[in-house]
C-alpha cells in the first residue's frame, strides 16, 4: 500500500520527466519569460549602497530570482546553504527555528526586515519559523560583528530581508502548490510603477497537516498541523531623483500544533498562535550637494499565545514591541570617500501577561568612514550605546580590502567588537531574572580572499574567523536553595573556516558549493557549544537543457554535534538531497515540482524531534 503522499511523489516524478523532454517549440514560446537580474550591491554592510565587489565584509546575497527559481518557500531553507550558517528546527513546519552564525548564539544574530529589527525583546533571538520568502527582493547576510552600525545582538552577524520595490508597468502572478502531508500554498503578487510612484504587494496562505514534531521513530504518531497567512507590501514615492519616501509592511498570522518538549513526546492538545507585524517608513532627501540624510522610523510588534488544556506550563500570552528611529547623515568627499554620522533611539517592550511588563530604552550615536585609495578599501566605524538598565557600551570596527583586479578579486581583513545586551526575560522574569546583568562582549577578527574570473562565471571565497566572547549569560542553579538566576559567568572561543565557490561550466551547467569548519569551546567548562557542528557543507548542480527548463539537484551535509551543553548527547551526522525543476510551458504559465529528502534519510536536527522523510510537491504559476 502506498504512503499517503505517494500520489504527490508519482506526480512530481512524472512532472520532472515531462520537463526533461519538452520540445524546442515549447522552449521558444517561453524564452522571453524572465525576472530582472538585480545589480550586485549591498546595503547592510555599511548602511550605504556599495557594489558587492567593493565590500570588505564577509557577505552573501541571495536574490529573489534565485528564491523563485528554486521554489524556496521559507527563509530558513534559503539560509541552509550559506557559508558559516547553521539552521536548527525543533520539528516540522512552524516549529521554533534558530540560526547560528559562525558558532555564536542565536541571540547573537540580528535579523532585519526592511531595516526593522525583529529579534524578540524577551528571548533575544528571532524565530524563523513563520518567515516566508513571499515578496522578497534579496537577503543580505553579513558575517562578523556588526554592533558598530546596529548595536546589540549583532556579534555573529546580520541577516537582512529586503522586500521588492515596484518597477515597470503593472504585472502580477498567481500560484498554487500542493504536496506531501496534505500541504497547500496559494499566493498572489502584484508589482508596478506609475510616474513617481511604485508599488509591490503579495498575499500567501500555507496549510499542512504536517507530521509529528516529536520523532515518529520513538512511537509518536500524532500529526501536528500548521497554517500561515503572510501579507507583504512596499510603496515608494520619488519626489526628485535624490529624494524618496518608502513605506513597507509585513504581517503574518500563524498557528501550529506542538508536542511536549520535556520529555519529547506527543501532546494532543498543545498549540501556539503567533501574530507579527513589522513596518518601516524611510525618507531620503538631500541637504546640500554631496550631503544627504536618511530618516527611518521602524515599528515591530508580536503576540504569541500558547494553549494546552492538560497543563499550566504551555499556557501563556506574550506581547512584544520594538520602536526605533534612526537618523543618518552621509557626506560624500568625492567618488570613493564618504562619512556617515547617525543617531538611533530604540524602545523595547515586553509583557508576559500576568507575569511582568517591562521596557528597555537605548540611545546611540555612531560614525562610519569609507574610502578607496586606488586599490585599497578602508572602512572605520565607532558607536556608543547608552541603555537605561545596563549603561553605556562602546564598539568599534575596522575593515580593509585590497582589490587585485577589475573583476572583484580581493584580499580582505577585519577586526571588530560587539555586544549583546541582556533580554527582558534575563533581567525581569519573576523569580529568575537578574537586574544586575551586564552585556555579553566579543572581539572578532577575520582574513579572507575572494577570486572572480571568467567575467563572473567563476567565483571563489575563503575566510578564516576567530571570535572571543566574554561575560556570557547563563542560568546558574544553586543546589542548596533549589533556586537560580542568569549570571555573567562564562566565556567562549570560536574559530573556523568558510569556503564557497560557484562555477558556470557552460551556459547550461552551473555548480555551487560551500564548506564550513567551526571549532567552538566554552572556556569555562571546556565543552563544545551545543548544536554547532564542526563540519557543514552544501552543494547545488543546476542544469538548463533548454532555455525554459531548469533543474536543480542539491545536497546538505551536517556533521556530528552535541545536543546539550554538558556534551553527553552526541548526535549523528546526516546528508539529505533535494531535486527541483520548473519550466515555462507558455509565455505566462509555469509548472514546477520538487522532491525533498530524496533518499528518505532519517535524521534529527534537535534530539527527539522529527524531520520530514521523502516528500514531493508540485504546482502551477500564472503571470499577467
């Protein structure tokens, strides 16, 4: 008897076979269907738009076209193949998801959506469980400390999700996807510009019956359903060539059924609902010639509600809110030199209903200098944050790069400091909080080499990094009183290598891959940091037999790692494969399919929690 999703698997194999034998006549019909290629620029690394070839930081850019061509539905899946990043999810869709950059804590990765800081004020980290790729123009990942520009939470790096800017005449698309675990997704996108006004909009709904979040191999059989509605919009008005008003909004409403975590086992009644809203209003205007200003207002709020009639532990209602203003002035001293000076104000609010309701306020002043002297690029940054609870903190960064040729090959290096402030839970949770906590502090250095050849068809990058983190906040339990609280008592050392390469073998064959080695140590206990694999690698082979047909074959390998801080639970390594394909059968009609975990590998990302086995999906997209 076939598995419940076997008919989806049959459909996708048939669809992929059909794609491979499509006739040249069909190819000509759809050959002019393409997405605009985004210019290779980066904003996040310096808060000023800079060509990617001129950045001195370790940077990865994932453009929207790549996300659409690979039919990547979630940001967490897009990040799995980024050098230096490791993604961990506690079960299936909608489960809590963490990202580690260069072995640092999840709380040490700052996440932005159109400039809005979305890390939780109560937990410190950002949960990627509900972040879809709808309406995303590109994702910029900057590795290494970025506290000089962004303050707290950026010890490991920054992940910046930037939504689409409207352009050209009115256009749009509607798509439908179905597949394993009774999963269905519907999406509508609109895009365009008229005169000085531009707009983009998307709305999507995803539903799945899911699978047991507690590993089915341990006898857990209950399906844990998940649903997510996401709406994204961005509007822009160009007053003049140099003056622009930009407004963006992203809203998600999700519900997921959960299992018990202590111990990991089926829970028939537990669920969690999450509503999240982030919005940004940005005004860019010139002051005088070669002097511009950017005034940004950011707002983010989130509400999470846990329900479980069988126990009091899983019942909660948490409300968080972040309000921020950032006023930046940039003066250009010629074509290759500029200086930015800014002021930022942030208020974080968190309420655990019935438990506490607290706020943190931070003011900051920062400066960033960028110059290029012939082939030498030099960046210098300095920032001071003043928090109403834990006081002042000064961070700095210096970056340098030497351009070897005009194609973007370069040698680069960086040294910088960072910090992560204690969260509202760390400071104020009744019976467990410690208002005397100080920020975690870091020092990091890196050296790297980027090689670009064959007019961009060959790219290679390698980096060595090292980070020292002190005053780590950990929960300290007193066995005599059976009480405890978080304290600044530990320190860690992290070092490693990142290697990435992309080669266009022919116009129809492309190969890309990355490998990361990460060595972590808690210098207080001597143990490795939990859930950080020493070895992680990924690769993708892209084939385009004819113009409208694309097939991607990818793999992800994650090495052994400890699930716990005491290093008593060693988890095995795993390698999973993925196959996807799409074809434009008409000018405005595309069919697509993908198969996840192609060889049905049984593995865990977190001990006790399940992952999807062999699963297939397919769909249709109509553009207009």
